C-alpha cells in the first residue's frame, strides 16, 4: 500500500513539474532545488518535514488539523517565494484556497519569484471553477508574470476556451501584450486556436497589431501553416501588405502551397497585388 501511495505522489509531482517547465515558471533544476531547500529549512515548522507541494495534495480535513497546530504554515513562503496559496491554486484545491484566503488573508495577487499570481497558476492548471472564485474575490485579471505573460495569454496558449471567455467577460484586456509585444491573438494564430481566435476578434482584438519583430497575427498564422486562421484574419480586415522588420509581408512567409491557396481564395499573393 505504501508503495502504491508513493507512486501516486510521484505521478502528481511529475504533472506539476511539467506544468512549471512548460509555463516557464521555474526551471526543472530550480524546482527540485527549491523543494529540497524548503524541506530542510522548514523541517522544524511543518509536521513530518512536508513541503508545500505535498501539503497541497493532502485531504482538506487533515490540513485543517495541521493549520490548527501551526497557523504560520499559511504565511510561510518556500524558496521560490510561493505561499501555500500558490501551490493550492496550481493544484486546483478550491476549498483549500478559500480557507487560506479567509484565515491568513494574504494578498490575493501575491507573486512568487517569477511574478506569477494565484490566478495565473489557476489558469495554467485549467481550473475553471477556481479562476471564477479568484476573480470574484478581486484577483487582477491583467496581472503579468515575468516575460509580460498574463492569465489571458496563458488561457489562449493552453486552449482553455471557457477560461478565455470568462476572463474577457471580466475585463481582461483583449490586446494585452507581453515583453515581445505579442497579443493573445498572436498566440492563437501561431498555435492554431481557431475557435479562440474568433472569440478574441469578436471581443475587439486588433488583427493588425505588430509584435517586436513587427509580425502581425497573419504573419504568424501563415508562416506556421495555420491556413484557417489566416482566412479568419483576412476576412476580418487583416492587412496582408504590412511589412515585418525583415521587410516581409505575411504572404512572403507562406510556403508555396499556402501562398497558392491564399491567392486562389483572395486574389492575393504578390507584393504588387492591388486590393
């Protein structure tokens, strides 16, 4: 039985490890070092030398007993400046999050050492109910972590349509930019998120916004062979003649077969084409 429980714990750990890696929250090495250092540092404060990850996986009623024994657990931070609140959000523990917010009253937008907020971590985990709860409690929907990435941008990247719609209904900036000046529509375009791209455009996304390399969403869509999104952008006013920093139009970045498809459908394909 102990072996089975250990295997389950390792499996859950690997899932959260992968989320952190893919989301650029912390490197794998830093993640492992952080948990090790935290376990050593906090051994005198946390029963059984538990770290925040393991705590975030435990039964809520077991946790209540631990909190009664040591209320400081809720206020402590690990080596990555994360509260138990952050770990609970990443794990999607709504009841635990509610308890923490009511009893330790941390800043709902508390940031870890990557500047990720509890809301951003909830979005990364795809925890729709928790996202709703945090926003209803006043979480900043436009907060950014390092790199300028917001909750909306992560929801788009992960393909969480319901979270995208919810954030937009709750004043998320549809044209918010990261440090590369990419908007959520840039992300949807390059990743082929057609349904989400439609939602963004319906909510006022700028189809001609240029990023740091002056690429528009159309540049990225056609370069990455996301033809249907390319059509969607063109149908909604995307300017196919805009030049990027390399003096290329979106059509210039097309592979020959894609360029042919676009030209057949829209009569566009050469730099000297007239509208």
